[in-house]
C-alpha cells in the first residue's frame, strides 16, 4: 500500500479501452494518493458512455491498493466550456456540456469537477461573471447529485476572468447553492496572475479576506516557465521554473491544505512523465534529480 502521507497525485490518462482502471494503475505507478482525469478529450465535447462495471472494477482496485484514492478523484471539465461568454449560443452549448460533465463526474465516483471560469471577450468583466454564475445555478438545478464545481484561478491570459480572489469571490457570491461550488487554486496561474504565493499561509490569509478557506477543494501544484505577473500560463516541472522547489514544497506540506488533493499538471521531461520523481521529491522535501 502507498505509504506517502501527502495527498498528492497528478493528471493521468483516461483512454480506451480500460478507462478508469488504467487511470488508477497509472496513479499507483507514480505512488499518488489522488489523481485527476478528463472524462474525454479536453479540446472537444466528444464523450464515450461510462462503463459502470469498469468503474466498479476500478473502485475495487483502489480499495485493494490504496483506499485514499476512492475519495480523491478529481475530474477536469473540457477547456471549450465558456459560460462567461457574451455569445448566448456559446453559453448554451457550454451549459449543456457542463451538465453532461457533472453527471459523468458523479458516475466516475468523484465529487470534484474543476472548471475554467471562461473569458469575457469584449464584454464587461462583471457581466461575464454574472453570466457564469447564472449558468452554474442552472447546471446545479438540473443535476441531482452532490458534485462540486471548482472554479479554477486563472493566469489572466487574454480576457480570462477569475484572475484574482476578488473575482473568484464575485462568482461564488452569485451561486445559490453554496454546497455545490468550490475553488481550485493553481500555483502557476496565481504566480503568473501576480498573486503572492511565497508562503501558502499568507496566501490563504489573503484569500480569507474574500472567501472562507473551506471553499478551496483542489490544488493544482505547478511550477511556472514565466516571470511573476506575466499572465502567460505555461507550466514547468517542480523546481525547474520561476516559482521554485522551496515554495512548492511549502504548498505540498501546508497543514491547512492537508486534506485537499494536490494535483501535478507538470510537463513531460525528455518526452516522459516525471510524476513519480516529483511526488517522491515533494514527500521527502528533496529536489528532483531530473538527470538521474
């Protein structure tokens, strides 16, 4: 059984033909205690029906190998959903797909669905935030489960919304059922957006000025290829980017976040996944030897 103490894992594949079973096996190979998947291609809305029997087999595998995984599956919604758009047809298309994704998340045995808040394009940011909140309310009314949609903090690329804690709080303020809404803090996105993350306790204290920290449900733990406040959004491997290992290991070991799944979305290194080494390094508080 996995002996790592941290609730730490990575993005893993979800592919034909074994789907969630392969996701679990990949996670186990990295010594992860949690994991994140897209339930289909992230760049489109094409989805294969979920095989309930295969999900049961995956759950049996988790129970046998690492029971922590059972309650720490995170699903990520496709990037194309933009409920903040000024275009009605774009919002309607995204809403229909979000409802699908919420139900698929529940079918996979997860309660956490990460969603990019979208872009305002040429409309007012407050109007875009209201569009997002209104459509999330509809999605929650039309789904009969307890899946929590976790709005992700964004880097501020283009016309993205949700780039600071004030905007995240405005989104959540518009949600009627607060039990169905949460936040995903992405270290790379916050750093690139110009949010100070040198000390997670200090960052969470700043967050608490706008929202209760209990709304934080997922952490994306990534280094950044770009400088602080660059608004670029390019992930780097742990310790190789501008954030650095010392800061990211603080986030991994932050006591206030110990029960929150922390997901690595770092790039492959020399065309191979490096998640096992990164997870081990964060657990041991020792920098990764990427040339080993």
